[in-house]
C-alpha cells in the first residue's frame, strides 16, 4: 500500500480526532489516573503534546488553552463533572507510572 504524505497526515489527524472524541464523549468514565497507570499517558499528556506542537509552530497556547482544546471544555469543568477520587492503590501506581513515563521535570 502506498499513501502520499498529505493523505498520511490527514489519516493520522482523523485518527487523533477520533481518539479525542472517544475520550471526550464516549468514555468520560475512564479516569486519567487509570490511563496513566495502564498506558503511560492520559488526557493531560495529550493536551500537553497538543500545546507543544502548537509552540513548535510558533503558536502561543497556555496550558489551560491546550487542555480546553483537548477536553472540549475548561479542565476544571471536566474535572468537576467526570473525575472521581483516586484510591490509594491508584495513587501509588501513578507515582511509579509518572516517574517512568513523564519524569519529574514535566507535569501531566
């Protein structure tokens, strides 16, 4: 199969948009801490990568703007509506996952 570069970019963008919709609308029950513990990234990571991609292109975007672009609403509103309290086991697993996947110099 041969795909030209523009088509590849469009397919990748479509897949990203579907992932975003899935996490934003279809699976709001999936907690960020569980994503981080299982996959090594979460919605906050995705929004940070979005913000970093904007910065690479000279587009100024705050952390809050990046999160709102990914969550579809201000992060605080999403957190209040969908986030549940993490268990002690989740918090302990998160410490390990965060250190392995993000490190101590960035916040997720």
